[in-house]
C-alpha cells in the first residue's frame, strides 16, 4: 500500500491519484472468489469491483492511520513513511 501511495504522490504528472490506482489495483488486491466461482458478469461484477475499489481507496487514503508511519524495511521515500 505504501508503494501505491508513493505512486499517487506523482498524480499531478500521471493522473494516477488514489482513486484511479484503487480502480486499477483493487481486483488484484482484493480478489473475489465469488466472481470467479459464479462467473459474475455485467452489473453484478461491476458492483463487486466498485466495492473493492472503494475499500482500496480508503486504505490508500488512510495508510498512516492503518499501518503507522514507519517506512518499509530498507526504504525511505520523501513524504511517505517518515522519509525526507
């Protein structure tokens, strides 16, 4: 999550802010066995992915509160996790 937060810090250049990153990464981070098992398609699949993306966006916007402010082991990024 901190890596995605780091990527979001470049959103002015990439337009990949927390919401866009959540939309792209949510289906991989919060894989749904229900969608795979039942073969959801159309509206049901869209709603499931929408819920996943909302959860991932929440996590990304609350990384410090959820995981603390310690940097990842061996890393220090400006503005993320107590870096420069």
